[in-house]
């Protein structure tokens, strides 16, 4: 019985991977009118905003290229790439794979893909990092313009749960490092996640809140960034890497150079992210 159940579980996993590969292939093989070449980027959904901005501007300067973004969660993204790497095509036809670049949310997945040699060594390019920002309602006229100003008053600060979220952990570290945790003790309004932080600020439950910059950009019609918190925590860095079977390495190199160019860095900042120092 146990053996049968194990076989069934393995079969279900295989079916799921196969289905993921099929959906991926269907997503990237759709023809685009007027396009002569596709550049396919497999990425985390959390990076959709900044990747769409970068892709649109890259296409503007490369009219013969159309960037196609395929979004999936980290685990499923890894399974999809592994499935293609282990297929007959991946094994025998290097340079003809369907993926050009990989852009997961954070560098942990890229490190694992490098260990498996699923992405090319020395092809990783950091281009953005999550930065914390202090936000207030757009309609609030007399709002604190810094964490220090908030700490001197009596207003409440909305923060994400430090036990359940990465955002909450980073905020906790920043407040401790800046020496503001004591001043704000008893005035922290703990929310479930970043969406909860935004809800608490907009409802008036808290005078201000701390979220990621790219989340503030998405809510810029209702939220205003009062200050950027640039120290006291370890930010999550986002990199992009070339897939081992990239069908056009020259095009991949061009896109990787673009995301680290002055124009690309401006776009990243406009999307609410910080820009890592680039080694020249």
C-alpha cells in the first residue's frame, strides 16, 4: 500500500511538472505581430512592475525584439527550469532552449540554479534591491517627514508582523539599529503583512507605516513616501542571470547590460527599488 501511494504521489508530481512545462511553452510560443525575435524572461510575480518597465524601454530601443515575461513562484519556477534542463532538448541541443534569462525574487534561487549549472557562471547581474520607506496618507497635510519626527510625537506606526514576514523582520532590525524601538514602544500597530500596513494607514488606525518602495509606488495615488530608510537592515537583492541554454547569448548580454545602465537604473528607481553598486 505504501509503495502504491508513493508511486501515485510521484506520478502526480510528474504530471504537475509536465503541465507547468506545457503552460510555459504555450505562453512563449504565441506569435507577436511585427516581432522578429523574442526574449523570454522567467521571473517572480513580485517583480512584475519593474520588469515590465525595463522590458518596455528595452523594446523601444530594440524594435526587432519583443520581451516576453513568464511569471511563476520560486519553487515552480525552479521545477520548470529543471524540467527543461533534464529534457531531451536540454540535454542535446545547447543554445536552443526556450528561456533566455531568469529573474527570481531574491538571489537564493539563482544560487541554487548556479549549483546545478542551470544558469551560466558569472552571468548574474544584480539590478535592484527592496528598500524600506515611510508612508503617510496622500491627503494628510501635517505628516511626519521622518522616523525620528514620528518618534518624538504620539502617533502610531503600522508595521508588518516580524514573526511571519520578511518585511516585518527588516523593519524591526531598522528600528533597533536606529535606536528608535524604545521611543516607539507601545505605539507599533502590527499588521499581518504589507497590505495590512497600508490598510491601517489609510483607515487612520496609524499615522504612518513602513512598506517596500515598490509597494508604495503601486499605491501612489493614496500614499505618499515621507522618507526612505536606507540603513539598519539587510535588503533583499534582485539579480538576473542567463539560462544555460539561452538561444541568443548576444541578446541576453545586451539586456543584462541594459538593466545595469544609467537608463535602466533610473527605471528601477522609478519603480520604487534601490540600485546596487555595480562593479565596472
